[in-house]
């Protein structure tokens, strides 16, 4: 299993018996998206923010793995 960003090659014999090489340029992005749908009467507190109006709010944070946002 490949878990790190990098360039990987695989040498093999193809169906005709000829030597072949495949190259994979892999970028591992430890990014995740999460959506919450919440119904609240007057207000809702999330991540130290108080929301009092209906809307779509985005909260960006850095992950512990690699500092990706």
C-alpha cells in the first residue's frame, strides 16, 4: 500500500513478453470534508463560534497529518 507522496515505478513483462515500466506520480492529500446539518431554535455553538442565523458556514482547520487544510 502506498501512503506517501512520491514517484513510483513498476517494472514487469507485458502480455507480449516485452519489458515494460509503469510510472505513478502520487500525491497523498490528507484532506477530508465533513458536512453537518443542524436545526436549532435560537442559536448553535460550534468550534467556539455562535451562530444565530440560518446559512452555510465553512470552517477550515489544519489536520494533524501533514498540516493540510
